[in-house]
């Protein structure tokens, strides 16, 4: 699902199925499985924001309503704290009730296609359909979906779209209430008061990652000691054979599960044959020049980066890293692309680095700033580890900035542990770059 109420995709999926029973062969299985399995709407994360989070209840309702009008049969609704942490029981209940209210109180699901016949909706569906057909042609020209995924094409398209959208939000062209318009201010101001800001905070689910890890290790130990390890070895061998092109891989994996192979062992067996996929770490260049409508703000930051370079002999250098099992890389890519457009020299680390690996890369690249993008709640352990590794390796002056899904309650502790600045969901990239530059010059005295 997206944010635009009139362009939810379910309707389009049905249209494509209805009008194209002979859809291109590489996509045929997708259509057939959609027909069999029903259409499902999952929000793409562009809806809920961490600022003034109760607004997210309204956003999710409108999004869900649009999906139902669009003919979805299966629906996920986000919790109001989606951009803050894992949901609490309270927020999960509201998310579930949003669906129940639509289903049982409104009568809306009793009508098959309430938008059918509306000139605007039919025209929009036509337009979406022809754009979808263009994409399908592009995929087919690539040689099919698997090949295009392998070449990184869909990922690149998503990244380009995300970067452009972020620039539109940052410039205020796309309105997000509470983020770029009608904000809750820190102090009494033209919007709302500090008291309102405190009231708008929600209780957050805190997960103790250390104890989760040790519980998991214990479970793993007990599984490994209570199973038949000969059966495990032969099940893993069967996966290797199937992965090399012999048998049915899914069947081999189900069998491996039955004899209690772990997920890690199953995927490692496939990795033995296929190797490990490395996601591309390219940047989307030029977005903040092209899409950002407030050219003067961009020029101001570019001026600051130029003067930094004049004074120090090199551009401000940033390394963006992702730590541990956190595969959410859209924010990291947007920051890397945006800061690069704004005159920074940017490196991006590969996904799934350990704190020690990221620290080594930061020291070897001699960066001014390490930017950690954390969305999987491991910041309380991995970030201090990274900082102490860097300090131990001689990077005493390095600046650490952290972004992503980080609850406000953790800010004070992280700052004590050496994080200089924290930027949550909804961060304006141009403002963030300016703050980081000012911090380097005024606090760290890098270019004085
Ligand atoms: C999209 C998404 C996914 C996609 C990720 C696709 C991808 N390649 O990135 C998919 C579907 C794969 C996914 C999977 C999972 N997800 Co997810 N996901 C999201 C979602 C909805 C949006 C994230 C996003 O892309 N936002 C858009 C980007 C542009 O925003 P952003 O990253 O916040 O970046 C902005 C700022 O934060 C800041 N920023 C970010 N990084 C940095 C770095 C620096 C240096 C700076 C200055 C600024 C900065 O600037 C950016 C621009 O404003 C979030 C919820 C949310 N709304 O945040 C959950 C969320 C992050 N996911 C979550 C979970 C639990 C998972 C799974 C574990 C689910 C599961 N059980 O399988 C898996 C884990 C996969 C993995 N290996 O990591 C949880 C994490 C819980 C927590 N932190 O406590 C969240 C918060 C949802 C929730 N509330 O439960 N997810």
C-alpha cells in the first residue's frame, strides 16, 4: 500500500489478472498464485512516522480503507508506534481493531467494487495498469524477474523512488503532518507546546536484546543436544544436492526442519552451493539537486561543505554502516545519497557488518563521521561496541551519528556512550547534513 488513497494496488492486480490471462511467462506464476492465494495489502512503511504518533491511527485507517475499497482480501494494518519500536499490546490492539471496525461496523466489505464505474478511479486504474505493463516489459527485456533481481534492478528502482520521495518530503512538497507541517514544537511556539509534545509520546516496548540472545543460545544448545545429528548431516547434504539442481529444494528443507536442522544450518547448506548474495551499495546521485525544490537550502549546505574543504584540504567524509542482522537499508541509502549530493565524500559499508568490522573500515577510510543506521533495535549493544572499537583503534576524534528507529528513551544513554547526534524517522536530510557540518566545525573544531 502507499499513501495515496486513490492509487492502492489491489484494484490494479485484479485488473491485470482479468485482462491478461496470458500475462508474460516470467510473471505467470505470480498471477496464478495471486489468483489462488488472494490479494494482500502490506503497507510499505511510508505511512507511520515517529513524530506525533497518534496521527498514525488516522493514517492507517485511511490506508486500510483505501485497500478495502480497492478490493483487497487480506490486510495488514500498522500499529501507531510502527516507526518507534515493536508494537505494544495496546498499539497492536488498536491496529487489529482498525480492521475489525471496517469489517464489522461499516458495511463497506459488503460491496464488491464500490469504486467500479467511477470515471476517476477507472482512469487511474488504466494509468497504473499501463505503467505496470511498462515495468513488466522492462523485466521481460531483462530476461525475467530472477535475472533482474540478481542484477539489482528492482532494488535500484526502489532506492531511486525512496530518495526522490524523501527529497519531496524534506522540501515540504509532499506534506506529512507533524513532520514537515503543523509540528509539535519543543518549546512554546507557533505550533504546539512542550506539554503537548510530552502528551503525544507513546509507551514503547523495550526488548532486552542481551537476554533474548542468551535465551536463544540456550534453546539452540538444547535442540542440538537432543536431536539425531546423523540425520541432520544427511538432511543438510540433501539440501546441498537439491540446491545444485537435483531434487525439490522445498521438500528437502521441510525434511531438514522435521529432523530439527536450524534455520542457520539450512541456509548455510544452500550458501555452500550458491555463495552469499551481496546487495549492491551504489548511491542514487543528483536527487537533492533535481527534486529538492528549495535550492537555496541545498546551496547553503554546499557552501558549508566547500568551505570545509578549503580549510581542511578535503571534503567532510562520512561512512554509513549497518550492523548485525539489520537488513533495513533504505534509510542508510537515502542518507548516503543525500549527503553525497550535499558535498560529502561518502562510503557505505556492506550489510551485516559486526561492530569490529565497521570500526576497522572507519579507521582505514579515515572518516570524519561514522553514521550508523539502526532499525532492528540492536543499537543499545552494537553502537557502544562500535564506538569503543574505534576509540581503541585511535579514532578519538571521530564523530558518531545514529539514525533510524531509536526510541527517545534511549537517547541519553547513547549520548553518554559517545553518540554525538541522533536522527529518527522523518529526518530532513538537508537539515541533518547542515547540523553534522556545524557539529564538525563548531564542536569538534575540525575545520577551525
Ligand atoms: C520497510 C521495512 C522493512 C523491509 C526492509 C526493506 C529494506 N531493504 O530496507 C522488510 C519488509 C524487508 C522488513 C523486514 C523486517 N522488519 Co522491518 N520495517 C520496515 C519499515 C516499515 C520501514 C523502514 C523504512 O525503510 N523506512 C523508510 C526509511 C527512509 O526511513 P528510515 O530508515 O527511518 O530513515 C530515515 C531516518 O530514520 C534517518 N536515518 C536512518 N538511518 C540514518 C543514518 C544516519 C547516519 C542519519 C544521519 C539518519 C538516518 O534518516 C532517514 C530519512 O529520513 C519499518 C517501520 C518504520 N516505519 O520505520 C519496519 C521495522 C524497522 N521493521 C521491523 C522488523 C521487526 C522487521 C523484521 C524483523 C520482521 C520479521 N519478523 O521478519 C524483518 C527484519 C529483516 C532484517 N534482516 O533486518 C521493526 C523493528 C523493531 C524495532 N526496531 O524495535 C520495525 C520498526 C517495524 C515495527 N514497528 O515492528 N522491514
